[in-house]
């Protein structure tokens, strides 16, 4: 699963404000279209989640899965799949935040997904691109609201 897809967006907020929204898993069902339910299973001493369970319904892709998270301040968060019930076989991703120095932040989303059903690489990359672009637009809308 070496190939990954990535995209970036500029958000009119400082990195700490963007990361606060990313780290608030309890509110994901309110602002993401595909995440229907979340549950933080464990958190680190500073309060950020280490393991989060998700109930995803993205039309053709429906699954319940748990991700492990690692945080680097307000600069980046990385995750990887611990377990999934249905379709996902592997998932590695990251949000990388760059302070633009003008009160805005460039957010880069990297994602590599592998599924249990056979899928052409080209189709998988296109699906990842749709997931990333949708997530970045939803994040921007939530942070700037």
C-alpha cells in the first residue's frame, strides 16, 4: 500500500483552530457527510485521542473501523487502521498543517486505503481523491463557520 493520494486546501484560521476541529471526534457526525457515529476508545495524557472507532456510511462504502492516532502538536496528525469489520483492509493517513503566517493554514491530507474486494489501482486512487477533497471542503467549512 505504498501509493497514496494527497491534496491541500487553505483555511482561514490558525493551525491550532484547525487542529482543534480535527481532534474533536465527537462532533464529526455533525459536519462530515459520511461519518455517522464516533467513539473515542482511548486518549493520551494531553487529552487527544489515541484510538477512535468510526461508523462510516459513504454510499457504496459502509464499514465500522478503529484507527490509531499519533499527534505532533498542531503541525500534524497521522492515523492507521487497527481493525475493520467489512470492507477496509488498510488505511494510513495524515493531516499536515502549515502556518501561512497570515492567520491562515494550508492543510494537506494524505491517504492510502486498501480494501478487501479487488479494485483497480486507478479506481482506488480516484476514490481516495474524492474522499480527500470532500473531507478538506467539509473541514474548511466547519473551521471557518
